[in-house]
């Protein structure tokens, strides 16, 4: 979903940028005399009094302007609220087998997942972040792999052992995870 949201954000930003660019070009065109009414000096206005007050006596003008502005503000607020909240999950409920429950800190599960994944052969460093909602947590992992690591094996072990243990220990039926792998770049050292 975040890829779709990212694409929509880019398209909307491009459209807003294009509208602003065209509006700026129109103002520059009117100011430089390229359009039908040349701008004659610093005390001149781009729109004459007749152009500015042409529709003010009609009954539809102000309701149309206010409706358009309300739609623009509503769309901007909707867009702002639709953005993802990239927050860490502070705590979430764990269902105990005895019918009770407990609250688990999100950082505690992050540290356990990172420590468990760091034990995999070929993994140099792991960063884990727990996100989502308290009822449906998700995990994001960044694994730094050593040069001899086999990514397919690491992903199988990550899903088969590390995330399964995390799901079991936290009492979660599922724990969706996104793992990003990157190679560790080591500096060359001179041997003398």
C-alpha cells in the first residue's frame, strides 16, 4: 500500500507543481506584455478594475468561489490525513493462554528479533522496527549481509525460525514482515 501511496503523492505533487508553474508563467507573460494587456510599471495592476469586479454582481460568483476553496481545503486535509504514520509501535497486547493478557513493549520484541536474526550465518548487523497497530503489528528489518552470505538461505531462516519464534513468543497469529537486504562494504586494507 505504501508504494501506491508514494506514487499518488508523486503524481499529486507533480500536478500541483505544474499548476504553479503555469500560473507563474501566466503572470510573467502578463507582466512582460506577451499577453494582450501589457504591464506598464510597478504601480500598474495585472487585472483592471473591470476585470476584477466583472462577476461580483452575479448571484453565483461568491458561492462558486467559496465552494471551490472549501473543496481545495478539504482535499488538502484528506491528503494530509491519508499519509502513513511511520511510528514505532510502543506497546501491544499479548493474549495469554489462561484467558488473561499482558502488554508487551514494542522495543523489547524489536530487540529480540534483531538479536535472533543477527545469529544467522552471513548476517553482520540487523535493525528491526515494529510498526502497524496494537492489534496487527508488522515488522520491518534491515539486514546487512557479509560477502559470503546466501540471501535465499537467510530469508528462509528468517521466516522459518526467527519470525516464527517471535510470533509464538508474542502470541500473534501472524506477523507480517518486510526484510531489506544490503551488502556490507568493507574498506580495503593494505597488507605490508
